[in-house]
C-alpha cells in the first residue's frame, strides 16, 4: 500500500488535479476473465466523464469518455469496442473489460474534467494474476 500512496502523492502534486471524496480500489482477476471497474459518481456530475489508464513510464492513455447524460461513450486510440465498454447507471460509471490479459494490468483513473481542472473520483489498480506490475514503475524517471 505504501507504493500506491506514493503514486497518489505524485499525481496530486499537480495543481490541475483535485481530490474530493476520492476512492481507491484494487482488483485481482484471472487471465481471460471479464471485469467491471467501478467509478462512483460522488459529485453527481454527469458531464465530461472519462476513464484513463496509467501505464509504466508515466504514460497516460485516454480510454473512454461520455460528454453528457444519454450520449454514447467514445473510445480512443487502441481501446477497441470489442474489448472495452463504458456504461453508467447515473450513480456509478463502469469500465467493462472483456477477456483481460496481462497487458490490461495497471492503474485506471475515472473522473471529470473542466477547462481549469481534472477531478478524480476513483482509481483502480487492476492486476491480472500471474503478472505482477510494480507500482513503482509508474513513477520512474527516464
């Protein structure tokens, strides 16, 4: 847990990231299983909600976003609709990942953004069993 805290301290040192009613989850799954990552909508905001994945080397990849209530989720870059899907029931947001593999391991971030700041509701550390990803690799400096 100490390593996770170091990552969180690092993330929140930037002024454009705010933490309010923040939740952290850890999920362990078997390769090939489906998983739904939970993001509680603690501020009851349903506008510009996103999911990002933090990967080793301090790279952040945008996975999905919903701009307004009732709109369809948008997927970005290498995140395919056959594998990833973002859903909501208004009180919670979910990132559904089908047939996880080792490359899906990492820290997933959910929140909202405005022009002035990024507000994180939840972070989830997804570990696919059989592959250990050191959280310390997320804060290494190259």
